[in-house]
C-alpha cells in the first residue's frame, strides 16, 4: 500500500518545506506563486513532484495535486503540519485493518491554544451531522474511491475563492452523499500550527452569508432546516440576524449564479 501527501502551499522559494513537515513518503507539493515550473526529484528515498504554479485557490491546488496522484492512499495537507516519524505506518495500519473504509480522518494536535482542533478519542463513523468539525489536513482517502465517485474540491469555497472556507466540509459531505464510507481514527499523525487565518476577517455579514451559501451547496433542500438547527444549537445572541443573513446565502446559491462567482475569482 502506497501513500502520497498532497500539500497546498504558497510562495515557497526552496524545498525546505519537506524538512519542516517531516515528509517521509512520496508527496506532491502544489506551490501557488508567480511562476510556472514542474520539478520531480527524490528526497530521502521518496518521489517528490513539486509544482510551482501562477494560480490561486486552495481548492484548485488540492485538485491539481489529486489529479497527479498515483498512490493507493492520499493524505491532504497544509504547509503548517509537522508529521510524526511513524505517520505512514499508522495510515497503512488503519486502512489494512479496515479495507472497506474509503476515507479516514486522523488527529492532529493544534499548537495554538486559541484555535484548538477537535480530537477524536474514540473511532467512529462519520455522518453529515458530525462532519463539519474536520479540516482538510485531517483527511486521507482511498484514491480510487475518490476517482470512481468524481469527488473533488469545490472552487467556490476556501482561500482564494469567492466564498470563505468550507471546501473541506463540502468535500466530506459530497463523499457521504456518494456512498463513501468515512470514519474517524484515534491515531495522531502530528501537529498543526493553526496560526492566524488568511481568510477570516471576523464574524461579519459576509461570514454568515457565505455559511448560508455553503449550507445551500451541501444540503440543498435541507439547507434552511440545517441552518436553523446549527444556529439555535450554538445558543448565542443574535441568532435571528445570523439566520436571516444565512437565508440570503442559501437563496443566492439556489439561483446557481456560478458565472458571477467565477468572475469574482482573484
């Protein structure tokens, strides 16, 4: 069983990221910068594909890596992850012990106490209602399961896209809706810095509008009930305002005005 780490990063000027992340498997690095260059080389006995591309969008970067992957198992990553020495063995053991699993979510320990990451202390199956707590760098997948079901990252959500974040949540929900078996593992693969977000600008109207738009993409006809349950469960002030703004996002998604969204790419 083979593994490739698929890393989305920006503005790297050398290959030191491989050392920083403690990469110990094959990997594909998509470095969004201001030039176009593809380099393939060997690093500590592993095959590295380093793609420097003059384009933007985290979803685009992850798809670019996924299209070029060849391993049995792919592990999505951000450039602030540092893996433990035995991360590959843990991943292989998980999939070999449970061969019917299509997607496995692993633990990472946040180094930022102000931005903790949810830790799974018990292995369990993922459903749509508990899938929203996981980020992309927790996700591993059987590559053929993704290809057979045409599972890719949306270009409408996340850094560099028209709508803030959520591309990882949509990826998981799409996997579930296509019948993939998604599980959470208790295994810890390493740490994640969780430094200041490049896209988050506060809980403003755009934040709640984009969340409504995301719910529209994920849950279709159930988007409004899910929005109600999501906001009421939080038990925070201003719930009616947040729901009102979120409803506008849902309504905008239902118009399917993708052409306008694509034109807003920067």
